[in-house]
């Protein structure tokens, strides 16, 4: 059971996420903080493993010393993403994201992975010069790279098939090829290898948004 602290000043967002987490057997909300002061006090005592941080991006570094931080923000500017990650955030997701995406992000960062919401992927790729998976796994075909990126986001076989517009059988074939080429024993190991590579590739300073 992953212990989650929600730090956000928007009651509708907090109540909605609490409701979804209440129906999720592997996650538990252990505390809620609506202000900076509440967050500072609560993060010390709640024993949370993940902090969903919608307030105080300036507190990322301080909070990250105690728990994995998933930043929830209305900003889609690349410099804000890199600033959060450089301060120690393990994930960055926009407020436009659905609850299932947020739950997935919580699980990913709880396991030590990195997560950037899918709607920001084109921006991230444009700013760092192409797909990050491309950069580290050139032995994979373009479609295999697409599948690996979905595995990194913990997507299941059916979800990958729907997202990429291919059959479940084709997804399984691509996964098999990925395991041979990396190499990896399981899809979980393949996703872990990719996350470790992406961790190294994360920018360490803010970069301007262009075009």
C-alpha cells in the first residue's frame, strides 16, 4: 500500500482524487495539506511515500528529501518542468490530466521511476531534440520505441494497442522484440532499464520554450 499526501489548494481536485484513490487497493491518502505551512508540518509526520504537490513548487526540494514528489501544475512551459525535476521532483503532470493518469503517475514515482504526462511529451521531445528513447535505444524500430515509451508509463497491452492503433498481437510481438534487443527478461525489466536511461537524460537546467 503506497501512502499518499495530497498538497493542493483546490478542494474539487482533492476531493475527486481522494474518491478515486479510495477505490484503489494499492494506494492510500494519509494526509491532505492546503497551504505551504500545512505541507511543511504534515510531510514530517504523515509518513507519506508520495506527495502530490499542487502548491508550493518552491518546496519541491524540501519535500523531496522525505518523499517522492509528483508535481501537478497548470503550466505547460518546459522551463517549469525542468525546474521541478532539477529540484528533485520525480514526476510532472498537468491539471488537464485525467484521474487514471494521475494514479498511474503516483505508482510510477512510488517505485522510483520518472513520469511526465503524455500531453507534454511533444514539448519535451522538441526541447531535448527528439525522443529520449530514440537517443538511448537506437537498436529499436520506431514502433518498438513507441511501445517502450508506453511501457515506461506502465501502460498495459490493451492500452498500448488502443493508443497506437495496432492489434494486441502486434503489441506482444513488439514487446518480444524489445526484450531480445535490450536485452531484458520481462516487460517490467525493460521499463526499468528505460527509466534508468531517462533519469540520466533529464535536463539539469531550465531551457527556453521555442516555437
